[in-house]
């Protein structure tokens, strides 16, 4: 009876723990194998020519051993699946920090030279924001729109000025742009490329010459990115 209770507790533990930790398929396979082994071994023990006391003690020892193995297997699986303990992933391909700072400064200066105040954002090929600069006097809306334009250009793999023109006649494109409030198809978002490879994007917002300033930044950064 004691062994039966332990088996039931083990099955419940495995079911709940598997659902809670979302183990990998490989880990579940190991757990299933150990559980099957447990049942087979207990069956064999109780069919051996031993007295009842020895059978119970042997079965108890086996249950304890396999429970320990299951526990070790679960701990190992958590070590592997825990994001904090995984090997660090390589950064997305993109320009260096030094070069994007130079590009952002060039874009800001291009706007300031024409008495325009703008925010400038540069993202890498994964859309990770690497630099955000804002000239003195830039509005919050200009700063936010600079990042949105960079991400919009990166997502659609074309400049936002192209998107702005195309959406006038392309209803499907216009719908896609409208359904996501994070998209901003107004001019000012330009792709950053090395040859034909997209390695990021730059966005400028808050000025009347956003795309002109963004191109000034692109012209500064692309030679450095090659």
C-alpha cells in the first residue's frame, strides 16, 4: 500500500511539474522512461521470492532512487531552459556604437544648421535601439516619431518616404500601416545598408526636413559600416 501511494504521488508530481516548468520534449522523454522503469522494477520485485517485508523495503529504495534521478533530471532541464543561464546570444548584425553616434550627431547637426530641432534614432538589424539623440528644443513627439520611423523602415525594408507615397494607392499597405500604432510612414526613416544587406535604420522626427537630415546621417555612417 505504501509503495502504491508513492507511485501515485510520483505520477501527480510529474504531471504538475511538467506543466509548470514547460520542460523540453527530451526532458519529458527521460521522465517517462524513468517512470516506466519504476513500474517495471516494482512489478519484478513483488514477483520475486522474497518475504513481504523485504519486498516493501526493496521497492521503497527503488522509488527513492528513481525519484532522486527525476529530481536531478528536472534540475538539469531548468538549468538549460532558464534564459538567465543560457549561453549569451550574439548581437544582431549592425553598425558599431561609435559609428551610430557619429551618424546621429550628423543628422542632428544637419537639422540644426537649418534651424530645425529633431530627434534621431538608430536601430540595428534586429530593431534594437542603439542611439537616441535629440537637439535642444526637440518636442517629445519628434523624439518618439524618430524611433517609430526607423523601426517602420526596417520592418518594411524600405524608406518611410517610399511607404508614404505607396500607401496612397496601395490599400493593403495602407491598412497594414494603420493597424499598428507603432508604425510611422512619414518621411524620415531610411535603411542603413552595406551593399545589399540591411544592417539597421535611422529615423528622424520633429523637423520639416526629416529625410534630408536622416540621409546626412546615412552618408556619415555607411562608409564606416563597410
